[in-house]
C-alpha cells in the first residue's frame, strides 16, 4: 500500500479493515486497484440469511469521502432492498451519505440490512410485497 498515490484516509481505512475486521465481514483491496474491494459478509445469526456467505464488490470513487462508495452484491440474494443486479437500497449509500462515515460503517450497515430487511423502502416491489404479505414464505424463498 505504501507509495501508492491514494489519499491518506483510504490507506488508513484499509489498514484498519485488514487489522481489525468487523465480525462476519472481510474486505480486502484488489491488488490491481486499491479503490476496489472484494467483500464477504456472513449471513447474520438469527436472520433469514444465517449460514449464507455473500460476496460483494465495493468501489471508492475519486470523490470519496465526499461521495459514497459504490457497493453491490455479487451473490444472488432474495431481499426487498437488493435488486437482481445486486444494487442496494440503503440511505447512507445515497442521500444520507456523509464524509464522516467510513467503509466499515457502510459494511456494518449492509450486514444490519440482512438482519432487518426493510420492505417499506424496497428496491424490488415484488419481493417487498411478498415480504409484507407472507414474511415466512419470503424468508423460505430467500
């Protein structure tokens, strides 16, 4: 990592992610591009996704931290806030982004979204409707 022309903040955040990983989350930068992270999130215990292993990609745009990271699921997932292309409906990735937030915060928020899907702010209307009308069946589908 040393010698790269990355902003100091990205280097510090990356070092912390590697030295103090959040429980159930691993994120490592690509060797080719230190702004691109390979992420793995374990399905949280006592959630519909318990036992699952989910791969995501996270990219830090040039404007980071003034602009939110770009994150998407690579693993297919049946979830009201994640579409079939892996895009995530999460306020801090959109209008609630703040430069005070970090990569770690984003990943923990995505992990929390797996624990508590929000069918009232869906990215997939069909899945959200399924979730609201028959949560148990929707969980089985996932």
